[in-house]
C-alpha cells in the first residue's frame, strides 16, 4: 500500500512539473481542445425530460415555508 501511494505521488509530481514546463500557447491550445470536446458531448446528450411525478413534486419543494 505504501509503495502504491509513493508511486501515485511521484506520478502526480511529474505531471505537475510537465505542466509547469509547458508554454502558455500550449496551455491555451489544450484548453481550446477540451472546450471543444465538452461542446461535442453536450450536443450528443439529450435534454432531460421530467416525468409526471417530478412535475408534481418539484413545485411543492420550491414553495417557501411559512415561519410559525
């Protein structure tokens, strides 16, 4: 268990050092690629449609409670 923890810590440290060594242009390019991937995934997911039970419960939850 200790050896695994040391290995994971070492890998994380190497990853941080790699990020620090990158140029700003490289970091910007990575952000653009990740944003594009998120946009593609959002387009592929269908919007959630609430069921009848959800439509009945959600307004009841949203009502403010009266203080005694």
